[in-house]
């Protein structure tokens, strides 16, 4: 039986858990790079009964699932994966398992992007490398308004840090109530107010058909010309093309992105050349602590599946 561990970009997967529990039961193949497309994925995984995927790096649409006749167990980090066609996997009777827990790593990175944007840290770093000194000024966050789009676990963590920095914090999402917002110490406003008043707007809603394109061209047009827009949730929630246009026209102050419509982000993507952006390669959850929590659970999932008693089954 073969196990394929996917998208181990940093080459650390085998160090993050005790895979010896699978010795003699499965042959492990590690894929270090993303597949160029579905054809390459189908060829690489054709002989794999078990696949361990890192959450939303490699998609599994029906068209791919139907080309993997040997697939019996598909693992993901996290307990949901928007890039898996769950109906197709059910039709093929593939067991899908996830991992639980995880910290607030993405919320921490969000604040790295916000502070990097407000204080122009990336630009000053490059200037220092070039031998320069004090070439620009930054902006204070205290007293400014932080808008949080989505007040779930991560949005709440981001909001609390904003409060600790003496920012005014407002929030909106389609299902957010005033009572829920007040329990976090923030004010629930409507979407237009969120866009108009935010000096920093941070996106933390889950990707769904309803949230796809939630921050579009008309929404960005409502924002302050000096505003910072940060997306560490999922790329399709924000219209990146509209963001680039606004940045180039001086209608938006700065943007910070960790997530993109296409990942890995193509080398010629306009965001890579846009002014006033700070970009990271979808690393919100990429911490040693998170990996050392997730990969051991993947091993447990596989052991349990081989023993005939799957655990952490998604949609089962």
C-alpha cells in the first residue's frame, strides 16, 4: 500500500511525526512541489491508496477523484477543506479524515502584515540592505479604526490585539449579531460602514459561495484612500485585480496578502509588481507548532483506518 504526502514544500513532513508506526504497512512517497496540473496529479497519485494533503494546497475536484481508482483514504489538515469535492469522494467511497486543534498562527501573521504595512517594514529593510537610512515615514495604529470582516475564532483574536493597541474595532459579517460583537468588546456595524470607516480592514470569513467576491471593486471604492486591506483568509474572497487597480491609482493605501486566487501565485501575477503591497506565500498556518500538531494526527488517522476504525472522519 502506498501513502503519498503532498506539497511538503519545506521538506519537513517526515520530521514532524513518528511515521515509524506505519513501517511495514505502507510505502511513503513525499511530493515536495505542487503539481503543475490535474494530469500530473493523476499520474503521481494513480498508485496511491492513501493521500495526506495539506489543507487547500492540492485540490481534489471530481475530475481528479474519478482518475484515482485506488484511493481509499484522503487526509487533510483541519476539519474542512473547500478544495475537496466531498460529494465525489463519497460517491467513490473514499474516507476523508482531518486534524483537530491548531492555534492562532494566522492571527499572528495577520498582525505581522498589518504592522509591516503601517510602518513600511519591508521597504525599510530593503533600504537598509542598500545602505540607506530613514527614507520614509510610517503610520501610528493607536487611535485608528480596525475593521474585522468575520468575527470567528481568528477574527476575534485579531480584534483583541487591535483593542490592546488602543484601536477602535468594528466588525461585520452576514451572520454577526450586535451581542456577539459586544461580547468581544467591539461594535457591530453594517458592511458599508465597515468599509468607509476602517483604517485597517482585515478579512477573516470562511470561503463559501456566499463569501466569494465579498470584497469587490465597488466595495474597495468605498474605502479610505489611506486604508490598509489585509487578507489572510482565502484569495477568492477579495478581488485582487480590483486591489491592484486601486493601489496603482492611489485609491487604496496599502495591501497585505497571504492568500491568492491561484496558488502558488504565478510569477507574472500583477500583485507581485503592484505598489504598496506586502506579500507572504500562504504561511498563516505554517509554523513548527502547527505542523507538530497536525502531522501526528495524520499518522493516527492512517493507523486507525488500517485497523478498520477511522477517526476524525469528515462528512461521515
